[in-house]
C-alpha cells in the first residue's frame, strides 16, 4: 500500500522518526513544523492522510484540524492526532472530527497500522461521509447499534497508549 502522508510536528526528531517508519512501509511522507506550515503545504502536496501533534507553536494541532474540517477541499481528509494527549485534547479532537489518535510515546507498528486504516477508502466513490464516520460506524457495530445511531460513549478510535499522556 502506498499513499502520501503529511506529518506535522514541531519536533524535528519526531518528524524524522515518523517519516522513516512510514517510508519503510512504502508511504510517501511530507513534513511540516506546525499547523500554519501544514495549511500552506497541504494545498501543494494533497496528502491522503495528515498526522498532527497537539502542542505546536503558531497554530496547534486541534485548531489546525478544525480549519481543515472547515475547508471544503480538506473537510473529508483523514486526520490523526499523534501526541501526548490529555483527555481534554481527545474530547476537542472528537468535536472537530479527528479520525484517530496515537499517544506518544508510540510503537512504530501502531503508527503504521493507524495510517493504513485511515488510508483505506471509506466506501464507494462519491459516497458522502462525514469526518470520523468510519470510527463511529465501527464503534456502533461493536456495540450492536445500527451504524447511524450514536452513543455518547462513542469516540474516535484510540490506541492502548493514548490515555497515558
């Protein structure tokens, strides 16, 4: 599987770590140092998935995700938060439509699995799907509810390491 991933993190070391792990799996990786740079780069590179750190200078990851969701060209772009998330960050991420989370420190295999999951086409071409739909559908299915029915406990998927901060 291949695809283009935009990795956004203010730490050069983390950007390189993510880049190397994804490139080893065949992904093309483009990086940005913060949310403001992400918004500039995204128009040029047209990524298939974006990973965002939460705490960054100029424009943080949650505000960047909200801007991406508010723009028609990027409103359905899969977004993952890769950060040392607090529960409040997770709630805000869910509110803006983030599709997945990976807590730092992370296992590279978890990173690759998350990006692969988000890379998959969500359904038939042209089928309208709101941000986070695949996460809500999978959670509803596990809970025995019809896909359109939402529960207050449904959140975007988190890895086992997400809540460790």
